[in-house]
C-alpha cells in the first residue's frame, strides 16, 4: 500500500493502535473495565469505513478520543489519588 493515501485506513490503523494500548494498560493495571473502551475503539475502526465524508471521520475520531481515552484516563487518575491517601 506504499504510495496509496486512504484516510479511512489511516484512522482505522490509529484506532487499532489505541486498542492495543488500552488492552496493554488494562492487563498491566489489572482493570478489567478498560476492555470496554478497547471494544469501543474496535467499533470506531469498523465504523470509519462507513463514513465517506471528510468532515464526519474527524468528528467520529475526535469524539471517540474524548470518550475512550480521556474519560478512562481520568478514572485511572482518580483511582491513583485515592490509593495515595
């Protein structure tokens, strides 16, 4: 695929790398609830191929990033702060 530009495959590849990152974090941190955002990222990777508009793909990816990366990160931060006390 060298030299072929397809934004759908690029976003799907980034979503797959996010899946691996979240699953690795879930295994290391022993947080089974983190598999839910990983499964949601798989849905984003699949849904990305159904959107042909260059506007909807970034909106989908941005919304998914907010909900599936930021919110679990905040929960992990809060759990860590509770454990320090």
